[in-house]
């Protein structure tokens, strides 16, 4: 950031009184411009023994498979964001959304939240941000072609939890993602 979005004045970086972090502060109107993590919300959409994946048509990771997800918008809940992103990317309607995995990614200032959901029907297709959308059984998952470690780890948890039919909410540490990435990087 270089200029204030309120008055157009130049910004400087310093720690405002009562704060403990460097912030962008307007040198004219003294407005503090906070930069906070972005929330990515999505769905692990299930139909019988299959999960819905989308092949990305956009960067980053164009051509790789992912769960339908994207950035939360202002004025919507996480469930609304996850449902909207599933509709936008897979033209799929979901119901019965339950919080499932949560990943803090401080190195990129993002938080990923995935909901376990039920596909309402099989009326889905590639949205504008997807090249292809399809259902996969566990043995069909293209592990080495997954776009992000958050997606792979969510799928691993789901297939393990499905055996016991219990789906605890998981707040996984960053190290679990690094382990997932290392295990599947060369498969």
C-alpha cells in the first residue's frame, strides 16, 4: 500500500499508539489501514462414496484438482461462502454443511475452512474457474495432481473418518500440511 484509500495521502509504516505491530498509517488523516488474513471457504461435497473435485482453470495451480473453494466475501457467512463457491466452481448445489477442517496458513496470510456437505443432486458442471468437474472414489483420487496441501489433507481426513463414520472438526497444524505435501509430491 502506498496511498490512503480515504483521503489519498501517502502512507508510512509504524506502530500506532496502543498497538504492537507495524501498520500502514496515513500521514495526512492518521487512518490506520489494517491488513488481515483472508478466509478461503469451500466444500467437501459428497455423493454416496464419491467426492466432488474441480480441475482449476485459473492460476495458481491451473490444471490441478481441488475442492470447490474460494475467498469469502464481505457480508456473507462462511457457510454462505462455501456454498456460493461450490455453485460458482462446480455449478453444484449442496446441503447439510458441517464444519470439517480448518487450516491456518500464516505464511500466506490465509485461513482455509472446509465444510463436509451433501450434494443435492448430480446436476453439476464446470463453472468459469474450472476446466472439469467430476466425482471420485477414494481409489481414483489423483493425489499427485491436487492443487493444494489443504485439499489433500482434507481428503485424507475424510477417507480415514469415513471408516468409523465419525467426522470430528479438525484444526490441523501447518506441519500436517507439510507432511502431506512431502508424502504426495513425488507420487
